[in-house]
């Protein structure tokens, strides 16, 4: 059974930082395209950052230069380091994993991030 478990969310003031973690069981994160998405009420889930099996990364324009996605293979964990947080970053953040486009996709349960003064 595949599980993706996110942690690290919380409330932070504007300009602050948070580190989100996504620990996987049942899959090997280094062989999957691992992505962080976020969603706010009434809006579609949006891609935040992706890391490929080759280690290539891709970011949404809105988080470029502020967020960093990384992977620690020995921990089977993907991280999202978020800095200089803004109120508009407030959302539920989800971890997603997929080996390739035709393979099953896996989602975590989400972790709430709130940026507010």
C-alpha cells in the first residue's frame, strides 16, 4: 500500500519560512516524479514544484526563487523549503507522486499552510 505523508505545515507571519516534508512508503521517491501542489477553497489545485527522477526541478512562477524542492533518497522523503512567505501562499499543500504519465498517481492527505500577520 502506497502512502505519502506530509508534515511541517502551520501558521507563519509574512516573510517567514516553513519546511514541508513528504515521506513515502510503498514507492521509491527517487524513481517517481514528485510534485507539491496547493489548493485554496473554490480554486483548482495548482502545481507548485516538481522534482524528476533525474533531479531536475520546475517551479510555478509565483514561487520561483522563494521555494526549493529537494529529495533525500535515504529518507525516501521529498521536501519543500518555503521562504519569504506571502499571504497568497496560504493553502493546503499536497504531495503527489507518479512514475510516468500512464502509471498510477498517489496523493498525500495535505498539510495546511497559513501566512498571516
